[in-house]
C-alpha cells in the first residue's frame, strides 16, 4: 500500500507540476490581482464597474490602475469625440482607415481577411490609446430588413464563427481587447431596446450562440457586449442563463461583460446575473444602476461583495492583457500597410452576380468612352446614419477608381442619375418621396449613356438608408433606382450594374433586364480602386454571398411566418433552426441568389470527392479530400464549400448545413488538391428534452459545392452508435 501511495503521489506531482508550469503566468497574475483587490475600498471597486464618461470607466489612481478606455469599431476606429457628449473633439490626428463593412468581410469567405481586418483595428486602436474596440459585431442575419445587417456577417453560424475567431485574434494580437457583440439574438433594430425575443434552446444552441462560443473559446475574446433586447423574458444585460450559466460557467469566459450603451434596467438583477460594467450615453454617472444604487445594494446584502470582487478581478485581468500588458505595441494609424489591407479585403469581397454577355472583364484597349452614372459613384460610406463611423483619412469613390484605372485610355463622364435624399435622422413623413425617381436626372443619364461605349451604373444603398436604430420598410432598391436602371439599360446594351449596399435587396427586375451585375459593399478606404480592378480584370472576383437574396420578402422565414417585428413587443422565432438557406432548402423555396453564390472570370471543376473512412464514431475527425481544376484561361480563387445532410433523421434537420469551407487560388489549367476536416461531434443536434448534444447514428451525405445550390460532388459516410 505504501509503494502504491508513493507511485500515485509522484504521478500526481508530475501531472500537476506540468499544469502548474504551463499556467504559471496565469496563477501569478491571479495572485497579483487578488492582492490588488484586497487593497481596494468598496467605493473604488464600484467606480471601476460603471462608466465615468462616454467611452471610459474609472481606474484607481492611488494603486496605479488607469481608466479603461473603449471606442466604436466595426468599420474602423471612430473619430475622437468629447468626453461627455457625442460632438467631435476636433482632433487633427484621428483620421483612420475605413475598413470594409461586416457583410463585406463575410463575403470574402476568407478568415485570413478577417484577421487582417483585426490587426488593422488593433494597431489603430493602440495609436489612439483605446483598450477595447467594440467589434466585431456578428449577429445572425435572421431577416434581411435589419438596419445593422451591413455591420453583421452572415446568416450562417459556422461562417460567422470562423470569421469571428480570426477577427478577434487579429485585434487582440495588438494587446487590444475585442468586444464581441451583441449577445444575443439581437436580430432587428426596430424595438430593439424593448422587444422580447422568444427563441427555443435548440435554435439558440445551433444558430445564435455558436459564433459567440467560437469567439470565446477559440478566439479567446476578452470582452462581450450584452444586447439591448430581452431573451426569453429577461433583459440580456441581466440574463442569468446567457451570462452566468452559458458564457461564464459553461464556456469558461474569463473576461468582462459590458452592457450596450443604456442597456441596463436594474441594479441587483444585472449585478447578480453576470454583467460586469455598465456603460451609457449620459450622466449623472453616480446615479447609474452600477454606481450609488449598487453601492447601497452591496451594503444592504442584496449583492455579495464577492460578486463585486469577481467583476473587478475580471476588469484587472483584462487590463493586464491590454493597457497594463508588457511589451505593449505603440500602434500606428492610416498607414500604407493598412490601406493595402483594406484593399485586399475589398477586392476579395466583391461578388459577380451576373456576366451573361461576358462583358467583364472590360478590355480597356477597346473602350474609348465610359459613362459613370449614379449618386453612389461619388458617395462615400465611412460615415452616415446612426452608429459608429470613421473619419477616414481618405476614401476612393467608384468614380475616382474608374478614372484611375481607365482614364488614360478612355473619356470618362459622370451623371448623378438619382437623388439619395433619405436621412436616418428624419421621420417617415419627412422622408416621404425619397423613393421616387427624379426624371430630370434620369434624362441626363440616358442622354450621356447613349454616347458612350460603356455605362457603369452605380446604385444601391448608403449609410443613411441602412443604419443602426431602424430597419428598412421593404427590400426594394431605394431612390427610384429601378427606373434609372431600366432607362439606361434600354439605351446602352453595354451597361454594367454595380450595386453598393450591405444587405439583401429584391433584384428580380434588374436581374431579368440586365446581363452584367456586380455587387460591392460599403467597402472601405480603397473601395473604388478595388471595384475598378475587378471591372478591369486585374482582380478576378472571388466574393461569395454571405446571405440569401429572396425573390420577395414574404419568402424569408421571419416574414413568411409573420414573426417580424413581433406582436406586443414579443418576437417569436417560430422558424427555429430554419434560418437563411436552411429555410429555403427545407421549404423548397427558390431564392434569386443563394447563400455562397458568386461567379468568376474562370471556371472550376470538382472531382474525386472522398472521405478518409466510410464509417465514423462520436469523437472522430472526418478528413474530406477533393480536386479542383481551373478549366479557364485566368487564375482565380474558388470557395469550396462542404455541406452535410443527415438522411432519414429522427428529428427536424435542415436540408444541409455548412460545416467547412476553404478559399483556394488555382492557376489556369492547374488542379489543386483540397483537404478539410470536420469533427463528427460538430454534426450533433441539440436535444431540448435531454438538454444535450446528440450525434445521431446513421447515413450522412457530404456535399462539395460552389454555393448552397450548386452541388458539384457528393459522397456518403456512416456514423455508428
């Protein structure tokens, strides 16, 4: 017995000795944090967990703990504003890089582009001495009218997760905290601060939470922002299930939960149910829920001191990874390298929707005149509407980009074509008529288009029309643009439609009457150059749609089931797990453009799809291989998408679900060998009754596709019990 005891003791010492060595820094850090907290008064602790200005919370000067500073970020580091109001601080050193919007990043289908985005954000945040960037935002695009779809990524949890992981890693590589948002089920702007979203746990687990889980567990996100809405009856800022049970306990989140600005409703519930810092837009700060009222709640025993200590510990942990970290980078802002990153992202995001006449790429040598038409040709997108914008150091418009790429060999003329008179700050009555065509401007555009070899028609949306704080009323293109498109297309057969927007629109008539359609986005400081290079063929388009474009709004699940915007401030997510392409596939509804769709200037063929085995069990890894050949004459990037379909499922499953993807460059005539891994555990569904993940045994299909509708190869495999 004595010998066995010694052997076990040595084994335990060896095992835990290694664990201790691996976590030595973390153990030392926690000891340091505990020592600091012991020196703090209750009042000092309370000061640290609520805002003391618009974008900061207090430190403890006597203990050399600085303020915690943050800034808006999805499109880049916003301009400096005054400490206590939203007016510009009028700095001359805060011009930043305007980065492509969230759905543009998603359209790259390239996690490396998300990482580039994150690194730029982190470097520019450091240059401005910001500890937390309120980015990335990646709520699921549940319904296409949402005013913040342009900020968010896609309709698919796996695509969102892979991009979010790299975005977070990029930001935090610069010792700046990423703040992932908005947690959770914040899928509409209309009534966002009062709506109660009813989402069953299976839909939560399979659709709305996976990207957050990935960003926390694989991206190691330092901060999370709670959403404005209620989820299943409880405000997200005081939702015990979300913040304590799932985020902190189940996922092991070590960082800080920050409220959205003004998104706190109660003191005790928020404090006890997982919120760590209350932020808002106005004072008096000492009257906020987490200020004097929280101090009194602690003194009266409603909130334990240990709960306050946990919040402060998390904040200090965050600081030691950001502002108080060793070897903290100095940062840089609006550099040529950042411009190049913005260009790279933009050029990979542009989606070629239609090229029936093979008008693209344009052969500059044959073109002597180009009419560039549309307000969006000269409009910038770095700011506008409500929400975060960027004081861009520069922004290349479409007209500027086209002139720079074609102006030496062709005469380029501009016509406005339409008035973009909508303003996010105006009422519906004040905006009345903004959707009507301007016949005078249309006539001018038609007159010009008749005289040129090529007409490039720049239409779409802008940052006023797609904005935080409100949703669109319908999916029609705004400003009477359809009349403009019809008129110009009728007089010039070589018309290219370029649509700049961040969310789906109904394009049925434009698709029927035009042979060449390009989708761009709110695409950053280098948008015009990236667009022109795609038109010219310097860049072969490789963007793929991150969400479905329906034929009509009623085809989308939230509208089809009449669950948007909700009744009596309650939005019942009746579609459950059938969001986006999952709905269209399962209900056999044909969209105009499907999820993952996008054309190229070349063609690809898929062959030899295979799995490394024919049978798997829970915990195994499926290795999928195939070959992709570029059968065209130019190099191009293909997005290989792997979907999984469960045959004869015992529960409702979507027709297929994206489980892996890879973007590859293939030279003309060359064949690329592609390999991807899928964990069998990731094929599970969430059983609501058992409240656990179930990997269902049986037969499965793996679908290698160029889009959710373009299935190129299929293979089968079996999962045993």
